[in-house]
C-alpha cells in the first residue's frame, strides 16, 4: 500500500498558483476550518446563519469585494478571489453566496455603475462587513428572462417611486442596502435602496431544502420613494445587471469546485477506513473506478477555473467563457456530490458528513446566476452566431 495523494495533487495545480494568491487562499481556508466548519451542521439543520456577525469577520479577513480597487477593498487578483470562493464553498455554498452577493453583485454594481457619492457612502462599510448588501433582479415570474421584469420606477418631481417584488434574494432580510433593478421610461435602471426606506420590506423565505445556511428573501417595494441620487448613473439597460452576474458567475466557477473537493476528500477518507467483507471499501475496484473518474472531473474543472482566472486578470475574459466555466464546473460538482453520497451508503444522508449538504446546495447553484440551459444557449450562440433563447 502506498501513501495516498490528494485529488488535485495529481494535477500539480499548486504550481499554477502564485505565492500571493496562495497566501490569501490559505488564510481563507484557515478561517473556514477554525470558525465555520464546526458550526455548519447545526446551521444547516436549523436553517440559520449568523450573517451579520460573519460579515464583520469576513470584512476583517478582507474578502468582501476583495477583487475591487479602492474604497477600502483589498484589490486582489481575480484568481485570488476565485480561490477564496473555492475555500468558502468547500465549507458551504451558503457562505460563498453571502460573500459573492456582497462583493460581486451589490458592491460591484455600485463600484462599476455608481456615482462617486454612492461609492463613498457604501463601499467602505460593505468592504468592512459593517453593511450587508443584496441584489434585486430576479422576480417571481422572471428568472432566466429578466427583461420581462414588472418592477417599475416612475418619476414624481425630482424623486423616484419604485413598486414591485423581487424573489430568491440572498442576504435580503439582513441587508442594509439593496441594489434594485426596475423598468423606467428610459429602460431598465438600477437604484441603491437603503433597506430602512419606508415601503421596503424583505420577508425571509423558509422551508428550503437547499442553501439552508443562507438568508434567502423576497423583496417587496410598495411605493418606495427615492431621491434622484439613488439611481446608478452608469447603468442603462440590461447590460448593467448582466455585468454584475458575470462577476458572480466567475466566483461560482471556482466555488463549486470547493464543494466537489470537500465531497471527494471526505469520501476518500471514509472509503479508506470503512471495512466491508474484511477489507477497506477503498480497496475494491468499483470504488477506485468511481474515485478516479471524480478526480478527473475535479482536476479538469480546476484547470479550467485557473485558466479563466488568468484571462480575467489580463482583462481578456469574455462572458461566454464564464458560461463555459459555470456550466461545466457546477454540473460536474453536482455529479461528484451525488456519486460520493452513494459511496458513503446510509452515512451519506447524515449531517455528520458534508456530502448530502453539498449536493442539496449545488442544486441551487445549478440554477442561480443562470441555469445550465441558459449557459448552454450562451455557448451555442457563440458557436453558431444564432440566438436561440426564444
């Protein structure tokens, strides 16, 4: 019997990560190990997470909006951000969702499209975890087709009045600020909405079987009056929110691999210690065939993620390439989680092991920030030149 190797060790991916990025990844890994992992089974079972407390700790760690420049943000590489997402999701997709919605959706929207006043008011507090943000695009009847949104903003003198409902909004019930997208006479525009504004409410969505260690909410805007300065001046049309989604999807390309890695490492360790018919489960050919195939998909996904990270750092990453990464890595991560569950047998359904928790979470990750079918169509359009969304 030889000494076992970690799955990604077979691919030599450590040699593809520079020292600065590795140090950031390791700091996030240590935080997750010491602060988060011991609590996760209870958080998931009880469908709760101390979001505000964690946000402050994550702010001190420097991961909130970490890939943005200025305004209290760390200004790291995109690859470092991706690796942080991987370590966060190796703990739980809900934890990575908190960070990516904060940094890549709410903060990025303000950083990329906001006024200088909006940036100075919100970004330093959000980077520190003193203010949590959410991102209101999806509606009850419009997910994959955000162009059909019914939320509307109308002029009333110098003010805007916003009415509508958003659905499946991460961080909504604990947020101090919401970036809300609405239809106006000028087209779709974004608004920075303090959540204590009269007419704004965010009831939490309960009875979830996935992302239970995450705050998911409905946003209700009933005659919300905002000053003209609340509008994001740089965003006009769907290009504004879609640019934010691409930022979040990039984090998922890495993040999903964290969940897959945790499942696979857990399963390898389990199989080496679980005896069946007088020898370890790991010593059977059927087990090793499954572990080899899962390792292959994990490694290919990691190589793809690192390549996309380098492209993003060089400002050469295209939206259809992000779709390739999100489509492949989430789909394969979910397959790995499901296969690992079978190898753990009855133990696979217990919260004593993370595998089924990851599998349940990845069902949501497969859908949000663009379903697999939407990303297939993005890739298909890039290949053929023909849009087939309708």
